[in-house]
C-alpha cells in the first residue's frame, strides 16, 4: 500500500510541541501536562510505518523541540518527577517512533544532540538507589527506563554514528547495571506485599521485565559486531556475572501472586531465561574474541576479599557446578519445563566455553596454574571434578575440567604434574574412554591426554595404565564415530605421541585388541583409508610411522618382550600399513617432513623379514585419488594454465625427489629416498619381479646422482646413491 503524506493533524501536534517548548507564561505543571498530552497524540500517530508521515515531520523543528523539552525536564536535580515525568515518557515515545526504520530522522536527532539528552537521562537513573526486594519502584520510572531502552535501540539500529556514540559514553555498562538492579532474575518469586498491593506488584514486575527485555534488545544492537563488544568496560563484567548467582541455590521459597498467577509467572520465567541467555552469550562472545578478557577472567582467580574487584571466574564455575532450575519452574506445564530447562542447559554450555577460552590464552596458563594460594583453588577444583565423576555423574563438569586442564597442560611441567602424584589423573582419564561414555566426555578426556602424552616422562605411565588398550576398545576409530572427527584426531594424536620412541606402547597398539575388535593399528588404517580429510589421513599414518620406528629400533627390539615384539612386527609389516605409508609419501609434496617420515618408515619395514614384498608393492601401486578441492572458475582456469600433477605412484614421487635438485627437496630427504630404493631393490628378497622392475626404472636416476661432480651435488646424496647401487649388486 502506498504511503500517505503527513496529515495536517500530525503536523499540528508537532507544531504545538514546538510552541509549548517556547512558552514560559504557563505554570510548570499545566505546561508539562499539555506537553505530555500533545506528545502522546503524536507518538500514537507515529506508531504506524508511513514513511511520508515521518519524513514530513523531519522537515519541522521537531528534533530540536524534543531535545529542548527533555533537557528542560532534566534541569532540575534528580530524575524527572510529577507531570514532568509523564511528559518525558511521552517525549521518549515520540522520539522512538519518529526515527523508527528511518535513517534520515536518526541523523536529524543526532544533529539536534538528542542522543546526548538520552545519555544524561540514563545517568540520572543510574545514580538512583534501587532495592527491588525491600521497596517498590515507581511505575513511571520503570516506564521511562523501558522507553529509554527503546529509544537507544531505535536510534542506533544499523546506524553506526549514534551506536558508536552510545558505546563511547558507556551506555552499555549503564544499561547492564540498571538491568541487574531493576530486574534481578528469580527475585520476584518471593516478593512480600499486602493483599491490597497485588495488582500493583504485578504491574510493577511486568514493567521491570519489560525494561529488561528492551535493554537486552538494545545491548544486542550495540554489540551487533563483536569488535564493539570488546569495548565493554571491565567493570561491566561484574553485573553480568552477578546475574548468574541468582540461578544458584539456595532459592527463595516460591510464594505470592506473582507465582500463583500463571500468566504473570510464565512471563517472568521467560524474562529470567532471556536474561540468563543474554548474559551467557555476551560472556561467551567476549571470551572467544578478546584475549584481554580471557586474561582478565584468569586474573580474578587470584581475587582476595581484601582487594577491590570480584572473583569473576569463581562465580562462573559456581554457576557451572551448582546452578539449577529455580523451583518456580516446576509449576509450569511439562512441555514448558522441558523448553526452559533446555535453554538453561545451553546457557551452562556457553559458560563452560567461556571458562575453557579463559584458559586458552598463553598468557593465562601461568596465572591459573599457580598452585599456591590464593588461586591454587582453580586447578584443584578442576581435578576434583574429574576425580569425582564416578559418583557425581556430571558429564558437564568433566568436559569443562578436562578441556581446561588440556589448555593448561601446554607446559611440560604441568603435563608431568597432572600424571604424577599427588594429582595422578591417569586412572580417571582411562575410565572416560569406555565405549559407553558420551562422546563429549571423550572429547575432553582425549584433548587432555593428547597434551599429557607429549611429555616423554609420561608415556610409560600412560601406557601402563592402559590408555592405548582403552582407545582400541573405545570404538572412537570405528565408522560410527566418524561424525566426531575432532575427537578421532585427538585419539590419533594421543596414540602418535605415546608410540614415539616407546617399544611397549608400540607393541600395545599393534597387538592389543578385544575379542571382537581389530587391533588399534588396524582401526587407524581403516579410518585413514575411508577418510577424506587430509589431517586424519596424514596424522593417522604418522601413528604408523612412530610405531614402525619404535618396533624397528635395535636398541629396543632386544628388550624383555621378544615374542610380543616379533608378533607386532609381523602384524605391522602388512600390505595395508605399507600402502598407507606410500600414500603419505605420495600426497605430501608440500610437506617434506611428512615425506621423510614416510620414507624412513618404509625403509625400516622393508628391512624386516616379511616387509620387503608389501613395501615394493606399495611403491608400485597406483596412489588413491584425493578428493578434488572446490575451486572457483578463475582458480580452475589458473590451475589449468600451470598444472601441478600428482604422482601416479609412490615410486614416481621418489623419482621426483631424486631428480628435483637440492633446491627442490632437502638433501636429508633425498638421502632417505636413496636408502629406501637401495633396501627394497636388494637381490635375494621375496619381491622378485617387482624388485627387478624397481631397479630398472630407478637405476638411471641413481647412477646419474652417483656420477654427479661434487660441486653440483651434496656429498651425502651422491654417497647415498652409490650405496643404493651397491646394495643391488
């Protein structure tokens, strides 16, 4: 429907306001009553979204009139009272509707300094002492505050000049503080009052919740971009976190008309949940996007009652551990209870992320790890959550604790401390890998184990407690767990570290299996084969590399487990392991370190009695095709103009390495490639015709390297080529 032009009556109301602004011959109370009546009529007419009506008013003195009248009401000390308060309320309504979906009018209000008047008004109310549980708040004050939040929202909505001004003048902090004072969630369920006051109490608390909702909407707009969220002053975190305490027992006993009346109760419960959700979302966003906030939260772990500040991170952990559904929720119908509880649990999950992120910054590690008082409680509390999991049955606490400890375990000394007495977490962590344990709990446990296993001092202890056997029986590498790829990668990382230079652990992974399950090595190989993710393929194969290196080390192979060692060698020297290693070499052209690891592992395998044939066959087999990355048309055309083709076989990749020159591949890698060819091309092995083909296709390259003058080739490469040729004779 086409917009209609402004009607004369609308313009007359605006003109009347301008006249009242200039008149000084009318008594104050009577004048403010006329301002309120005129502004009410104008605000009501502007509730419609007729653009021409709003645009026409923008050509009048209305923006300056609104500013002048609000400023006049603020000339007296304190907050507006009497007829002036009603006038301010209606003037705010008029201004909010005047700029609704109208950037031109927002700009006019900005030019008239109306946002400055709004900030001044907000300052006045911020200075008012409000004790919600001991005395009522005048309804008009609540209405003015609610409408002020609406003005802040409407004037700044997708209009950065005013939004930036509000942020620069600490409007978000003032809104947050007023919100927590005017509407402390859950407090309404135990308000005492006389029976004659019942209706007033209902109206008052509905106004309180209305202000809270509008304040949340305004805050959401002010912090629409996370880069602006970082501008929130540190002091604003205190009222945010204080709200969490309202959802932590002990709760007041629900009573009174606000609880008994179903409609009021439902509205107030919804306001409670919305406010908790807003707080959780803001804290999570702050922790995710600002390292300064992460450090600030970490520093509050050292809070002392004698110092200024607040133990913010402790209050968050208290909510995570003790926060519960308020008793008033039990009076709702079952479907409503389920919906509210689900929202509550999501808020807890957001705050768990907040704490985990607070431990994620490198600057926070030493702050939070200090095991001395006053902040030694932090690590101790996390450890208690893990150790009491069997009796507490609190998966959320275990997830939070293990992820946080994993972040803090990025120091080797911390890794050792968590594994050794007095903490000794390994038994509890092993129990979290049982097949029945929730995947989120496994994620936390494996994230921590991946860090703990990086310390050489921990590997034997973790192996002895059966971590690798637990991984093998956990089914985390089974196909039904492929949707939890990040957890699979953590399990792979744990196995990779545990099998580094550790014969016992390598044997466990290669040999140990449950009655109906394949070995850990076989599970990883199957995952590598079916996965399309480069990280899974590469890191999974690196587990095989470390197992092969540990098993084939002569100093370890002569240890006290010769029978198990021989069995492990036979199991690992299989066609699937050799194929995975060959594909690691063939697809890792950009990563010489990975190529070198694969080449060394293939060489060691080929030297085992049963390893030569599968290695030669893997070198000659066509490489599996990698999934083609999605590219734009321009990228595709560019790639066609300068193609980089993948090698057809691993042997082709070895030839490319040897033919590429010292500037293409490191000399150490070329030496290792020569050693591999020399090993698999030896005469007298079971490789037969395959070895013959390998010698015929590689001989000219090795001969060329062996005959290259020293000035043109690294001596190590030339010597390795000569040794490979000698091994064939």
